[in-house]
């Protein structure tokens, strides 16, 4: 048994979850699966997604007369499409899954839902790390749970020229990437960089905390050796230009950026936030520090700067972990196997 038709409910904007969603949709497309998608209007990646199947746009989650009408029409469209599987991304989208007995109905989670009220018609919850699944049990979900993680971009990686950001070739370059808000811990990384007097820092991303981070850079006297790169399409190309990649998160259910660091061929330093602490092995494929420990992050960075053999080991083991646990073929196969098991009544 194998699925031929898959419907996605994805109402995010732009972040690690949405970028992985695009990669997975492309992978299913390459498997010959017919797909349809429901998304919010105005997403920058709408045209990219349309290459993999029909896209419907609407405010389907709004509890207004217009939103409820759009949701009802969406339910009819899903039934007409007659999918073999329906995959909702994030908890609120699960309430739009219709009760189709022949379809595998799955919620994919990379964060922590507050309740189970939306989960009426689900057959299974997929979490990308064990902490996500433990949380689902804690809030009362009694149905099947599966761990299926992510895979990083499959694009060839070409390091960005440092000269684009007025960064000397010979300096030791630290890179961090992600949304600029508190849970990502970019302030801790800036404080760590201040303790590495010869290092430069690239911050790839943007978000609501950028003014605060800019002010912190100025307060610590780091402006001359810090670059705010902004949002980019190919994060790995920027990570690959660095000498070390840091994941300073306070909260990180998985951390797609951890996988991107491994894929980029750069040694990784990460906090012991939930996902990276599960995925990485300290001293083998990454160096781990405590959360909010800027001095510890700085010490780990300096260890890598002082020991080329350690850096080489972290890179080699990171790529080995990526191939073994987080490859595209492995992740796609696990999803297809899950869909088949649900439809065969084996889960």
C-alpha cells in the first residue's frame, strides 16, 4: 500500500517549520504524490509551493462569518479531493481535518499545544522530538504518537563571500541564525561574542527583538565586528562562511538550524535546549552549554578556535549524525510508512 493523494493544512508565515514544510512537500512531489495545500493569503513562498500542487488561500481559522464559510468550503474541497492522507501543521489546523474514515489524519507538531480540543478526528500526532510527544501526553492526548524529525535543505551549499558583509577573510567568524525573539537567545550569543575579542559575528535573520539586539551590540562595543545579515533564502550558504555556528536558544523543540549547521560543514555550539540536547551528543557532534550561559558559549567557541582537530571532528560527526538520523530519504520513508500503517488499521 502507498498513498497517492495528500492534503496539507499549513497556516504559518515564515520560519523553520514552514521551510521544512516546503522541503517535505517537494520531497513528496518527487515521490509522485499528488498534493493540495491550504494556506494563509500573502505568503512569500506561495509560488514555490504551487510547483508541488494546487494551493488554496484563505483565513480558514478565523471564527468570523467569513472565516467559518471559508472553512466549510475548504472541508468540501478536501472531501472532493479524496486524499489518502491529511497532514495538519500546528495544532489549530487540526480542527479543520474532516472525518474521512479512509484517510490517514495526522498532526505534525514542532511546538507545544495548549490543549487537545482541536484533535477530534486525528489518527496520530507526529512530533519532531520526544519532548513534544511527552507534552502531548501531559495535556491529555491518549492516541498514537510517533517521532519523525526533520531534514535540512538539499541544495548544494556555496559559502557566501565574506566581502559581501565587509568581513575580513582572516578573522574567526561566529554565526547565529533564526528569528530575533527571546526564546532564540541571540542576546546570549552577542554577549558571548563580546568575550571573544578577536571574533566577528554574523546574525542571520530578523524579528521583533532586533532593536534590542542592535542596542546591545552598541552597548558592548561590538558594532565594528558585528553584521546583521537579515532574512535569507539559503541560510546554509551563510553558515558555511563561518568558523563556528551557534544555537543559543532558550527554547527549541528541535532546532532546524542545528541540522543546517551540520549540513553546512561548520562545527556547532548549542545550548541544552530540548531539541538540540536530544539530537546532539556533547563533545562528539557538537559542544553543549547551559542555557543563558554566555561565558560557557564563549568558552566553547574558544575551544574550537584553539583546536582545529576538535573542529574537524565536530564537523565529521555532525555530518554522520545528519546522514544517519536526519536524511531526506529516512524522513520521507517514515511518513509514508506511518500513513500506510494508519490506513491498514495497524496503528
